[in-house]
C-alpha cells in the first residue's frame, strides 16, 4: 500500500536534477528551511533546464512530504534511518525509496539517477543496498485508522490527531491527503473586475488558465513557467496569491475610499489586494513586527506600481475603517508549500501561538474606534487557533460580536491551502 493521491511526476527527472533535490533535502536535515534549501541548491546548478529545475524542487518537497512513509519503507527493508549517521546517506536512501516506490520509476532508472560518478553521491552507502531497497516489499501499517492515515500521509501522530479533531466529521483522511498535494499556482487579476480580459490575453499567449470559484481568481493549469514572462504579468495585471488569501482579503470588504490597516502584513500580498479594493481614493497602512518583511513588501509594491499602500513606523489604529489581522500561526493549512514544517512544529508552539493571537486581537480591539471592523485570519486548519480563539476573545471583550459565519477554507475542497477568517464588529458603548 502507498500514500493515496500521489500525483504525476512534475518536470523532467535527470541525474543532475536528482542530485539537486538530494542536496536540498540534505540541507533541510541539518535544520535549513526547505524553501531556502531548494533555492540555494538550484542557484548552485545554473545549467539545469527549466523542467529539470521543476523536478528538483518538487522532489525535494516530496522527500519531506512523505518522510514518515519513506522511513517506514526503509525500516521494513532493514535499514532504519537512525542507522545512518551522515545526512547525505539518509537523503540518498530516501530519494531511492521515494523514486522507486512512490513515483514507480523502474529500478534501473532509479539506480541510474543516484549512480556514481555524480556530484553528490557518498561512497559510504553501497550500490547493493540501494538495489535491495528497490525490491517490492509491503510495509506493515498500524491497525488504528487515524494512526494508519497519519503513517500513509506522513504526519506526526499528534498533528494528525489535532487535524482530525478540527476537520469535518469523517473527512480527516481527505484533509491529510490534501495537505500533501503540491501547491497550485493561483493568481489574482488586477484591477478588480477585469478577469475575463486577463484570461483572454493569457490564452492568446498559449498559457493554460481557468477562472477560479471567486471573482478575479485565476488558476494556472499550465506546467510551464511562461506565466511569469507573460504580457499581463509584465503589465502588472496579475498577482500571485493563494485562493484562501484572496478570500480573506475579500472578507474585509472595505468600501472604496476606506482606510484599511494590515496589522500583520508580512510581505504584503493581502495589502496589495486590499489596495485594489479600496481604490486610488482609499489607503492601506501595512505594518509588521519584522521590518525585513516590510522591506520585501515595499519592493513588491513598487513592482506592482501600487501607490496607496504606506509603511509608517507608527500606526494609529483609530484611523482605520477595517483592520486585517492575518495572525502568526502554525501554518498547518500551507503544509503543501512547506512540508518540512510538519516535522518542526510542536504542540507547545501551537499553545504559544494561541496566546499571541489572543494578545494581538485584544491590543487591536483596544485601539480601534467605534464602528471599526476587525477581520481575524490564519492559514491554520486547527480549531484551537481559529474558532477557539474567536470564542475566547468574545468572552473577554463582550462589546465585540461575530458578524456572519466564519470563513473556513478546507484544502480537500479547493485546490489550495487551508484558511480561516472571522469578521468582528463592536457594539456602541451603553
């Protein structure tokens, strides 16, 4: 048995591409964030073709994504990962098992990709061992349904349990499987209301795209990267933006000419969507504790020619008609994009994040004027960071109330990550 929902091989496999993926995984094993490890490994291989680069990045994510199941395969073959002292050996073993048993490459092809001579291959792991682990062998799976699902989809038991507790009844396995999908590229047409025009221009260039389920959203169905060199992209008519992020920005629903504060702006993605929604007569004020992120937001804003977003040192909450709090969170809804976080996250960290989320909500609520709207959001699928935070906040701040139903974006129901959003309004003082 193998993990369900495994997709087709992306890009073009080759020995140099395999070596690049293995290097990235090896760096991740030493503690390097996977996204940075992939970027650095690709930078060091400038001769790789575009499709080879796509395969290398995808394979590196896959090695983290399916790590628990791959290690079970290794153990079943008599080579437990704990027996390998060198990260390079473990990375090669995992790549071999993944390529043979999850992508169903032939033994010959798999061994070719990891064969000596090569730019990475250590000599402390013999060819005979790799040939042996290519042989078919059914791994034993736990009898408990949830633990079995956690094993198949490669999640720590505690995290699978937390996700199952939060997911719609009977849908935990589907959520875990969806969080193992490689991310779809979503785009937002600019300015709002021009999606059909932008779709036509992209299709005229031969780029495969389709409209998304909400206004202005466009799904890239083309495997190539031509979208980034397309005329609409160069004309600043497109912004790369996950579907859940677009929904969260839309939940703010600011009026044209309004003032919106993006309280945890990060690199500014939602700030720019909000800037388009309020129009040139409105303004967006972006702030974040990490100034380096705001510098990246400034750069991206210049690239998109957005002029109604500012980044002041001191922000006056009383100015705002709407405040968006895209709160720091576990990121469990975006594990398709950063699968290594599954193995770094701990429950204690979730508890710390919940305390931070409540603190931020309370601080913002204390500073805004009467009639201001607060939109709270996370890219987490955990109830503890979402509905439970809103419930606790409303108990602590009885003047505030939930407006409508919370937004819940489940990754098994759309091609994208998991998101949560809640719109809060305050009552006048009695």
